[in-house]
C-alpha cells in the first residue's frame, strides 16, 4: 500500500519544467528571496557601467520580473486605456518578444496611491505562465503558454473591499500540481487552489473578515509542508494539499503585505497596520507559539532569513539584523526610506531598493553593518531585485519629466 500511494503521487503531481538558472516566481526558486549558490552579480552599476541591456516597459506596474529559459516576463497596466497585460522580453538582448492583453476595462475604481493595477508577480512552471489581476470586482487567474497564448482563465472569486480600498497585490503560488491564489477582504476573503493544467478548483480556505495583501508561501518545517499566511493579527499554517488548518499563533498585525519567511522551526512575520509588529513564531510537533516580538514595521516588503539571522529593512529605511531564534538585535543602521521592495540575497550580499530608485548592497553578516555600494536608476522603485545567472533584473521608473516612464534593466559583468 505505501508503494502504491507513492506511485499515485508521482502520477498525479505535474512536474515543474524550470531549471537552476531560472527565477520562476515571486521570491525566487526557493520562495525565500535567496539566489542560487555561487551567484556573483555586480555590486556597482549605472546607466553605462555593468549595464547589459535596458528595455522600455509600457504602462505601469509594481510586479517583479521572473526569468524562465530565454525569457523575462512581467505584468503591466495601461491605466488610461484600462488594459492589463503580460510582457515577455529576450533574456539575452532585452528585445520585446510578445505582449498579451488579459483584461480590457473593469479596473478597480479606487486603489492606494502607491499601488498599481499590475502589482502581483507572475509564476511559471516551465510550460505555463500564471498571472492574477483584480478586475471587474473579482480576482481573475489566467494561464498562458510561453508564447503568450491564453490557455484558460478562471474567476477565482470576488474582490469587493469596503473599508480598505487599497487594491490588490498577492502573487500566485505554484505547489505540486496546483496554482494557489489569495484574496482577503471583509466579506468574502479566501485562499484557493486550482489545477495547473485545467484551472479546475481543488480546495478553498475561507479567510473572511481579514484584511491582508500578503502572498501565500509553502515552507517545509520539521519534515512537513505548510502553506503559510499572515494577517488578522495571527500567523497560520495550512495543509497545502487540501487547505485544512493545522496550526495558528497570535502575533503580527491585522493588515500585512510581506511574504512570510522561515528557517528550521521558526517562521517570521511583520506587519504595519494598525500596529508595528515583527514576530518570530516557533513550530514544533504541529503546534505554534510566539517566541519573540519587536515593535518594528515591515509593511509592504518581505524580510529575509539566512544562517540563523533575520534581516529586515523597515518602512523608514532602517536596516536590522536579529538573531532568528531569540530576536536579539545584532545591529541596526539607518539607510533611507520609504521602502516597499523586498530583500534579495546573492552570495554574502543583500540587495534592496528604496522607493526613490536607489539599490543598496550590504553584507549579510551579524557582526556589524557593512555597506558595499549604492546604485541609482530612475527615481522610483517598488519591484524587488531579481538575481539569477550572475545578473540582476530591475524594474525602475522615472517621472522627472512629468511623465511616468518604466524601464527593465539587466545588470551583469
């Protein structure tokens, strides 16, 4: 019987056709913001130095690029024409390859001034590209092939927030044969799983009454996979195969945007509304407890944990290093805010961009804060740096001329 079960799992779990040289979804190949081992991208660049190519991005969006095979893929929105689209560029040259319009009309009537109508990052299993947009008071999930042709589209569920009309932000998550989508608002919040091949709904987690904008993530803790989610003043772990709740711990904030991070038996969350809250939650034997708390706020951006230490940059641009198990502060350093983009680690360097277009590079070391470089492109940045194959892919914008102009950059030696 055990051998039969293993065989059935092998048959009914669709393989992922992504390689070690890809950055196929939000937070990278291991869902934690850490680039593959051995990556050594540049630490310094400008419009000419270490600039492999740059490409114009039509419209506006805060989604980060993904890199799969020979393509760089991202979403965008033309706010004037009310068109939400997916774009593909050549990974080698930056040449535009195709543009597929997903929705025309139906934009949300009201969103936060810092948000866009194309904030979720795409996800790719090597054969399908999955994108989510909030449109016509609903969250829509669309599957494309690698040439931009639509395979299927599903209305995942409603999206009609009443109190906090900040817009939509969670990115889709690929797990086994599923693509998982979240939509959290007062009346009808949910997390749902859909079959990657057909779009058929597989399970649903009700998340009604919660206000959160975080992307779900699956983590292996103690040999078990948990779908992690924050918001509603608690941190929760679900069984990702069926959506059933497993554990929950009080902590965090009511509203959150960052994606949870984890290491060993610890999970880390931060939120920003209505209170500042950063917590470490310990998971043992399927039970959860809050291990430590800090009154710090990483609202939109995700933190990063590495080798026993948690790194974060709060909304005001203050960088922190805490001991992961205890929350003991190792150091803090004032940089510059505001901050919305998340941390990315390559080698022993951490990269993050502030909202004004400057990307900071500093050492991932608990000993002391060690700056490496500062690099500015444009004057606006909300997307997170993507690092793969010793190259950095950045999405920045510039409005110094009075018009919003977005550019996708490939930086490498």
